[in-house]
């Protein structure tokens, strides 16, 4: 984050995700499907791209920049709560006391795990909450869209609209898309940058929308509650960190 503007990072990672889709096998079938979209299909795909690539992910980068990764992760990974609220209003899911209690316990566990990682409430937390709410709306709307359009095509077109929205915004505000030379000198930063684009934004979104298509919005979003726990385990495996009492309690 110290080396790139949040909007620029979002632009480049979704651009790389878009390129990932273009070189994915079976593109001719995808283009045939896209050619048959109705006006309402195009509108919903534009809305998905605007909400996800432009708003939610840019706000999430601001949350990371203005607070700590732990704060952004803990709050953003609580988005299943917002998904449940929006999904129930939209008529996709019924709220029950059991679901509410279960989700609240899950959210509490996330905060327990992330507390020792540097969690703190500040302006960055407001960005994170905003990102979580908007991404929850994206998740619910995606359910309606992927029920009639294949997840791959949804990603391809919505990413395009997200990239266009970001381009227009950055041109109007005078923000630069230029990459800091440090990305080409420090291989660790370059690998992280490419990983964000091709793996997280490319492969990650294909599997996430495929999950939304198969299950309900709330069930699909529950995967976010596992992220802090999995990230902590990765830190143990790759960075040599030790499991703390906070992690063990939250994981259980």
C-alpha cells in the first residue's frame, strides 16, 4: 500500500483478472453467451462491476491503508452478517434466531483471532464496514445473475465495467495508474502484486461465484469467516509464526 494508490491497485488487479479470463479455455462459448445478453443482463452486470471492482474493493484498499490489515480483514470478513440482512430483505433467505446466533459467534471468533494482529478502531474501520456492506450487496445480486448466466461470463463482463468505471474516475480526479519502480526491483512485491491479480481476482472470483450459484448467498459468504483462520495458519507455515491462545480460542 505505501507504493501505490488504492484505486490504481484495484484497477491493475482487476485488469489482470480480466486478462486471466480472456486466456481461459472455452472463450468462444463465453462470447456466444455474452452476445445473447438482454438489456437487463447488461444493466445487472454493470451494477455488479461498479459495486465490486469500483466501490467495495477500492474502499477495502483504503481500509488497509488507513488502519491495519488485521482491522480490514476482521471487519470485511464479517460481511456474512450483512449478506444475511440484505438476502432476507431481497427474499432469498429467512432469518432465524439460530442463524443470527451462529453468525454472531463466528464474527466474535474473527475478532478474537485478529485482535493480537493489530486490530484497532479508526477511520479505516469505517472504510472496511462500507466495503463489507457493499460487497454483501454484490454477493446477493450475484445470486440472481449467476442463476441465468455462467459465473465465468459474469466475471468477464462485470470486471470490464469495473475497470471502465475506475478508469473514468481516475481520469476525472487526476489519479495516476503508473506503477512504482519498486515493483520491478523487489521480486517479493512483484509476486504479491501478480498474485493479487491472477490468483485472487482471477481464479478466486470464478470459484466464489460458482459457489454462490450452487448455494445460498449466506452459505456462500460463510467462507469469509474462515479467511482469518486460514491466513493465520499460512503465517505459521510460511512465516514461522507460533499459534497463540487468541488464535486457538477463535479457531475453536
